[in-house]
């Protein structure tokens, strides 16, 4: 063969490869989000009513609304232009009003639509008739991948791919329907024991779940955590294989953790138990806030949260879990100009001059000796802070460190620990400077919320 | 089958389903076949004689232990002439308890067979002409389903209204057992049989529709469905069984409808033949409401109707809304009764005018089947889990006692189905006098129990058989009314389906997993035979088999099947599941040894003294023989390499399909699952097929393709750059791809909105583009610097460092997305799905073929630029194009599975050490061995540490280094890169 024909052949091969690959790629339809077979009436604060029906039978969203109210015996008063004046005995007011909120396919964002309600309900992933205050959004109705969370049948074989999800399942009293967990799930003990004895399968690690092991448990539904990329991929694979899977939100603050609990409860039809957990959590947090926002509690506290007692430590910026919890209790994160965990330069510490320092670490055990050693050996920059001078350096270690880094249903316990550290004067119980496995004994309000 | 069976039937009395109340038939005599049909699924054939129709029937019933009299034209059997279900109107409705005022009256009717249908005989005094007769207890206008042509029928979920699941069947054939046909669908409802047709309800397909299909039992589904009725259902678990009465089949849905369809005609055009509750047409049908009361106890897995039973002209069914309904055969409501909790799935048991039904409040209810009045209500079991009460009572098995009372056997639980925490078994005695329920026996320490027990009264034993799973294994037990519990069979596989009894002699138990057997067990507990589910529809088995002697129908979550012939005799199992890995390896070794022995024998036979020494010298001569020309030697070597490479590729590919973290299959199983999955187009797979086709195959193919791509790219780079230390990432491709991938993973970069943030291609395409951008930078720099190979290396290293630095900074700022980013950088095939395989395979394989065409030029380049130029090659241009090709190849590989080191560096070296530096051999060898190595590495990555994905790049290094070190020691001295 001469050079010319070889060049032609080479080009032909390359082109053939590209064309075949493009053909293979174009054959694949991207997984589409499901459409809800019904509509939601949302009274706000995660109090919702799911109305299941074939929405294609309704030419407009207004018809769907009429049906939803009629079939549930709810009163409905509408304006001339179709806007909702009153629904189920609750009037639209200046501060909060009924309205139609929708989510478009492929999105997770709520969109508010105005009356008249003449839209075709099949255009949306889900429609929600929500009683929403100014600036608020309706109760979460789709998971992180944009799939509706309503309309699932009761689930009896559930797989959890993350420790937080396992805790959520346990908190809604569903641990007896778990058939698979990730290997990082270490709470509650009953699940750990069941996994050790083999009655619950371990389906891989938190970071890399195994499709084969998950399918081996014959699950009804798999809960995955969107903060792990591998989980999002796994969710697609499972859905392709016909297994219901739900991708939870990266729950790094109170609201999204509560959303996740609500989603899990709704999907497996344990709404009541989920509502109880959510209600209890808010009750504890409100009680704590009442204590904290009193003159006795001593005003706003500047706090620094660190992962280690090093010269230039990793510290919490604004949007970490523990920072978002601590900000509920009249405190200011001195490093809130950054987001996430940041490697801070040492001279920022005396400059920031926190009133309290919280060190979250698994490296220490909760003994006074360890604490004294750590406290006296802190770098000079740390000793140049108000916190050190006042002796307000707290160490959260052992089980307590796990607790405050787990975005699960034990949020109320985290909140109580943090509130007690930030405002010791507001509470009767004193919390020690180093807190380990025995943290529950200091909890007066949330002691029962360990869900184990 | 029909003719043969009927002929034999004529000789013996064959009951299809025997109510416990009816004694076994006496010896038959005479020459007229008589059918007794109790109107509740309980039928029997008897041979009798007599002058008139009345005489023949009287003789027949004597044989069944019953008395037949005719007074003033009204037939009495055992003194009963008619029964009326229904009473005065007390405002009963679909949503509230009470009677509607509707009634239905059943009487005894006599029929004569005219050769094609049953014709009612008005005068029992007429002379008998020897044609088959029937006496049946039905309302006016309903004829028996069973006919002389089709003497078998299975008309309701457990055979009769007493839920005895007891078949009388004939074992006649010595034929070898075989699977006659299969049909796919989700079978959670019991298979029904009438008139030579199978009626099966299937759960939803991908469009959300469930179906009732009618299949010719002999011809099977290949001949097409006789008819099909599709209905919308939201439920995977269409688990309630339809009901056949007279010429109609009734199907109740989990969405709350009941439809009535002509049995043989089917639903007709636009479902014009279908009617629903209240006689409504199909179009006007309305469902029963799912929720009427909010029960504070119990929970159902699904909503909708239970299976139905038919007795004395009335249909009895419960609903998860807590109601028990009684309908007439036109689906007019006769009465309804609200219970204290949801009922679910299991049909009520109706015996002697009493309805026994359990609910998820943990109560057992006894109703008057005629009026719906509540006669007794007994709390059996309730469990409190945290805030909520749970309970459940399984299907009731009833055994009448001589004293006029009834022994009731049933399991109870917390009603949580497969996840139940507490359960047990109980015996109660129901006394109609005063309607009292008394506990006689209770056992909560017997392990996991299902909802079904089976009443058995054979010989001196009268009680139930049931399956339970104590701490380990599953056992068959029997229990009598006095509470004597015996273990009959130990060590069965997990069983969820209800047991059935055949000929009062054999129990059939279906294992939950279709890898486990279907057992035929005698009443002493001995396993007589076992059969296994056909491979095409293997899945979980929830429903009992339907046994018509040597013909058996069964179903799984993937479909239904028919067996013919006797079950193969039982052989105790040797392996739990699949075959252990060690056995597979041993089998392979044995095969190799046998082959070697055969070769040895043949060569000895042909007169070689030392066959292996001869082979060795012949082999070495073939590859290295000095007397052959250089080209011949090379051709021999190439042939050898390609053959060995191909064999190894096939072996590695097979291993990858066979071995995984859940099960080890033998190659035959693996390939048969693979082919059946392919033939299904990847849709509706059973669990084995899913494992092989969805979870193992795509990543194996991807590993093969990426292995080929990286090896070839490495080979090309090493040749062009003339440096043995070069790997495919030398041009900065991996760093560029890494920066792009991390931008997507950690910082939600969506390529300026071109892709949705959930797109599966986002990371891959962005990474590929990132890699190419990095290479573009390298090329720009190198060309500016003069474009020599060394310019390329230096530019590549510098650009790579720059991108790595950006990558490191991005990682530092990635916060909690760090682990996601790192897992991409480590490289893994864990996330490869079918969607991506096509792209990576086509691109990498086709691009890998191009350098083969230019192997001679690559050899020239190795000699140095000047010499190559003298040989007439435009070195610069050639190098540039080859580098672009190799970089695109590398980018594609990196894009889908991250950075996998070592393969591209070491495989070309291994090939050169083995074969010399001629690219006409090195390139094909790299293609063969690169794929093999990466497939094996991926196999280790997914199985090495239980359930955890190890980074495949690290694995390649770990397994590659010893091989490389060995070769380096052996041949390093003569190897110059």
C-alpha cells in the first residue's frame, strides 16, 4: 500500500470510530425525571396532603385543584380570576397566600405560577398548591435528582447508602425494613449488629457502593446521598434497572436535614414518624433558642471551630454543618468570610480573636489529662486569643465528634451540645471542656433523640 | 393431554379440590361419570349407575358419603336444598357496613353432558342414557366450569372457599421431565386453570399496565394469547388472584376495581364484554375507595382487593380499606362489613356459612357469610413498636370437629410482611354455640412464618402443615389441633409461596429464590423430587405451583412456566450457590492437564522419545529458529502472540463475567444468562441476568477497550519520543482532564450551561475536552520551540505540571467534595454504564487500529530523526499526527474512567522484552495484553476487598510490578528500550 491509501485508511478508521461513538452516544436517552401521578396540597411546614390521580385527565391545573379539594372534602373559594382565596378553611392573607408552585422536568427549583390556573398539569414534574409566606418556598416535593417524592407504595426492603440515611431510617422507626447499608453506617447499634450477623447486607462503602451487592438485596427502594458523586451515578443505574431510588439533598444545614427526613418518611410511607422527628427537633431547637436569647446568656459569642490544634489549622467557614447549627444560637463564626472548611493562616487566629474555640477531632480521648496537655501545648497564636485566656477552649472528640459531623436526625443533640458550649450560663447543666462518648449524659432536652 | 387423562379419569374418582368436610370417595362402580360440584370450588368425579338420572346421582353421592333425595321436585343433598345469601336492606354500601337488600339463592341443579356443554335436566326421573351427569350447587343460570372434556379446574387462589389448596391429580407419565413453555410477566397472583386454558394476572409492565392473560395450556404463549385484558395499575405487586365462576372470570385490582370478563370470549373489542362493580360497563367503572378510616394499627404493603373466594352463589373479598364485601355474580353488592384494621392480600376462608378473616389490627373475625353479621372478634396478637401498634393474622385453615366446633389454624405476626419482627402460630376453637373463640395453642418461638398454612386430614393425622424459618434454615412442620408440633423436613431453602397438597400425599413447596428447588415432599417429610425454575424466567418465586399430576404450572417475578413429566428424584445439594471459585480453577487446571496428557500420548505414539522436549525445541525453533528468515520468524512470533493474546482475552473476559462480589457463576451459567439477557434486549431481566449483563459486562468491555487504548497510546509515545519512561500522560492530558473533571465535580462547572448538571456525560466530555486543551497547549509550545520530540516532552511535562498545580489548588478548595474528586482521579470503572460503553469502545478501538497501519514508520522513527528522514519519511509531520492521535486516544480513555496509571507505561515494555522492538509485533501484542491486564485488574478492584471498589490504577501497578521486575531481571541486559 502506498502512503496515500494508508493515510486514507487511517482517516477512515478515525472517522468510523467517531461516527460509531457519536451514534452510540446519540442512541442513549438521558434518564428523564418521572412525573408525579397527582398533586400536592401543602399547608406549609412540611404538612402536606398528597392527592393521587391520573393528571392527564385534567385539561388545566385549575381542574386538578378542584378535583383535589373535592375528593378530600376541602373547601375551596376562588376569585373571579381563579386565584385561591381560601382552601381547607385557611384564608390567603397579606403575609401568606395560597398559590400554585410547580417544578419543571429536569429541575429541582420551585416556580410560582399566577392565576388563572389554565396550565396543562402534564407539563410539570409536580404541582403543589402551597400556602407560602412572603419569601418562603413550599415544602420539598422532589428529590435532588428532580424526581417526585410522592406516590410510592409502602416499602419493605430498603437500602441505605450513607450513615446519615441509616440514621434517618432508624429515627423514623424503619430499621426493621433495612435490608442493606453501606459499611460506614455505625449508628444505631442494632443496625451494626444486624450487619455483622449478616441479616442486613453491607452493600459497599459510603464512597463506592456496589451495584451488584445492592441488586443482591432485592430492594424496593434505595436511598442515596447526592454529596457523593458515585451515589448519583448509582441512582441512575438502579433506576435503569427498575429499582426505585431516591437521591437525598446534601444535608448540611438544619432545613435540608429536615427535608431529607421528610423525604425518607414520605417515600416509605412513614410520614407520621418523620413528622414526629422533625417536630421534636424544632421543639428542642426552639427551647434552646429561648434559653440562649436571654440577657443571662450573655449576648453574641464569636466562635472559631477547628479540626485540629495546629498552628495553621483547618477551620470552619460559613456553610458547614456545625457552623450553621452554631449560628442558630446567637453566635458569629469568626471565619464566616469563607465557605466550607479552609486552611487558615496562623496569624488570622489572634486577629480574629474568638471568644470560644471548639476543636472537633477524633485524635483525642476524653480525659482531663489529654485536655490539659492539649490546652497547655496550643500554639502561641492560639494563646493570644480571648478564648484561651478565658479557658474557653472546648474539645469534641470520640463519639461526640462523630455526632457533630453526621448530617442526620441527631441534629437536636448537636444543637444542644453547641448551645451549651456557646452559652453555658443559660443552662443548668455544665458541659465539660472535653466531650467524648458520654455526651448524652449532658443533654437535658434531646437526650432521648439518639434514635438507637 | 386431555384425552389421555380423561380415559384414566374414568377409572378412578378424581377430585380436583376436596373440601375437608367431604370424606374421600368410596370405590367407584358403574359406568356413568358424575360430577359433584359443591359450588365453592370443591368438585369430585364419581362413576355410578342407575336407571334414571336421579338414581345415578343418588348412587354417585352415596359414593361420596352424601344423601340425595328429591321432594316435590326439589333436590336435597344431605338435607340441604337451598341457601340464600343476603338479607334485608340495612344501608350497606361500598363504604359502610350493612346489607343492601339484594339476595342470591343457590339450589342443587342437575346437568347432563350433550357432548359440548352442560344442559340442565329438569326431571331427575328421566332415564339415564349414560352421558356424563353433574350435580351442582349454584344460583340459576350458572353451570359447572369442570366438564368431562376438561376435568380439571383451578378457579380460585387456594382452590376452594375453604382455602384447602388440595389437588387430586393423576401421575401417569414416565416421560422425562422438561419445560414445555414459559411466558414473561410479573406473576404475583396464583395461576388459574379452566377448560384447558391458563389464566394469569401479571403485575405492571414498563408502561404501568397490568394484564390478565388467557393462554392455551397446551399450545403455550408462542401461539399468542387467546385473549388479553390490560388495565392500569400503579402497583408492581398485583398480588390478588382472580376468580372463575361459571362462564366468567373476575379480576380484582390493587387500584380498587373488580372486572368481570367472559371466560373464553375475553374482554372483546374496546372491552365491551367487561363489566364492573354494580354492573357498570368498563368505561363507567369506578374503584372502591382505598381509605375509609384511618386505622391506628397495622400497615399494608400495597392497597387494593384481596384474592376472592366463591361460595353458595356469592363472591367474598376483602379490601385494604378494612372492608369485607360480598357480591353476587353480577358484582352487585349483597353486604359489606367494616373490620377494625386493614386486610391485605389473603382471601377470607368460607366454610359452612362462616367467614373467617384476619386483619392488620391483629384480630381474627368470624362473620356470618349469609348476612355479613359479625359473630366473633378476637384479638390474637398486637405488637407496639415505638408509637404504633401492629398486628396481623394470616389465612385461616379450618378443620371441623366431630363435636360441631371448628379448629382454626393460622399464623399471626406484626403484619410487616417480609420484615416482620414478631410472629407465631396459633390454634383456636370456634364454637357456633354462642359464637365463642377459645385459644387452644400458641407458639411464638418457631421463627419466621408466612401467612399460609395448609390443612391436611390424612389417615390418623388431622391438622396443618406449614413452613417456618427458625434461626437458621427453613423447616417443614406439622401441627394438630391438640398442639402436637413435629418437624417433618429440615434444611429447606427459604420459602415464601403457599404450600399445596396433591392427592393427599405430596406437598409442593416453591423456594423463594429460583436458584433453589421446587420441592415435592411426602407427608412423612421425605423429599421425593425437586425441579428447578426454567432459566429464562429466573427470579423470586412468590406463588404456589398448580399441579395437574405430571403437568405443573408455576410462576416467578419474571413469568410463568409449564413443566411436564415427573419431577427428577431429589439429590441432596452439594453447593449452596453457583460453584466455589476453587472448583472452577480446579476444573480449568484439570482440562489443561488432560490436554497435556493427550498431546504427550499422541507424540509418543508418533515415535518421539521425549515428547515435551521435542515440543519445546520445535516451539523455540518456530519462534527463534536461526535457519528461518527474519520475516518468517517474525510472522511466527506474531501468530503466536495473537493466538495467545486472543485466548487470554477470552479467558479473562469469561472470568470477569463469572466472578463478582455477590456470586461466583460457572461459565455456562454466566454465558447463558448473558445470551438470554441480550435476547431480551436488556429489559425485564432476572437477578442473574442483571448481575451479568448490567453490572459486570459493561465495565468488563470498558476495561478491555481502555486497556487497549492506553497500551497503544503508550507504545506510540514511547516510539515517537524515543524515551522508555514515557507514559500516555506525558503530554499533560491527564492533568488537563483532571482539572476539567474536578471543576465539574467540585465546583458544578456545567460547561457554560451546555449540559444539565445531572448529565451523565458532563464529567466525561468535559474531562476529554480538558485533556485535549492541555495537549493543545503542549503542542503550541512544542511547535513554537521547533517541534522536535524532545520539545514535545519538555512542553508536555511543563504543561502537565501547570495543570497539576491548578488541580491541587482546586482540590484544596474542594471542601467536602474532595473525596468525590479524588475518587475520579484514582481511576475506576465502577461508574461505567451501558450508556458510556459504546462511546469509549468505538473510539478507543478504532483509534488504536490506526498505528498498526504505520508500524513500519514507527520503527523508522525509533532509528532517529535523521535516519528516518533519509529513508524518506517526513518525520515532523508523522510525529505530529501520531502524537495527536495518541493524545486523543488517551483523552477518551481518561474521560470515562479517570487516570489509570501503569498500563500505558508497562505493557509496551513487556511486549518489547518478549518480542523485540519491531512495532509490527509490539503493537498487536500491546492490544492483546493491555486489554487482558486491565480486565483482570478491574476484576480484582471490584472483588479484592469485599463489597468495596479499590482504585483500579493501584491494582494495575500492584499486579504489574512483579511481572515487570521478573522480566527486567531476566532480559534487562539485552533490552535497550
